[in-house]
C-alpha cells in the first residue's frame, strides 16, 4: 500500500519535472527564434532604407534603437511568456480535470469557447476604454 503511494508520488514528481524542463527549453528556443526574427527584420528594413534616411538619422540613434529593441526582446519577453504560462496552465489543467471527471460538461464548454473567442475578436478593449474615458470627461 505504501509503496503504491510512493510510486504514484514519484511518478507525479517526475512528470512535473519533465513538464518544467520542456517548458524551459521551449521558452528558451522560442525567445531565441523571436529575437532572431525581429533582428533580421530590423536589419532587412535598415538595409533597404533610402540613403536620405541615413543622411537625416544619426548612426548612434539607429544603433540605440537596435540595442533597445533587442534588449526588450531578450529580457522582457521571457518574463512575460512565463507569467502568461503560469496563468494559463492552471486554467487548462482545471478544464482537463473537470472534463475528465464530468465529460458531459464538454458539450457546454465547446460552444462557450467559440462564444468567448467571438466576443474577444469583435470587441476591442481599447475602444471600450476610450468610450469609458470619454464618458468620464463628459460627466465632469
């Protein structure tokens, strides 16, 4: 009895460690690919810029722009993706547990997913914020 519990616990710990390792590797590879893609896009646009751009823009400003964009991608993006994963992973695991426990809930959940997606696509949050700020100005 005890060995069965220990083996289950060890299995869950192993799966957890494996998922964390895969997540870290995927995050690192994804960030490197994103950095490479953005850098090559920036470089391609700079190389195809007209000569008048280089006449009016100092070289230091171009270099600082490259450095700042790459710094933001290399330092902030992994943190944002990791926080997004930490907020999405529990939600997905809860959905999987609920659907596994009560499969009939999937019949209601699938249409709700499409409904939420449709609302997200058609309702633009900044437009709502703008209308709220406009209402606040009008009320004052």
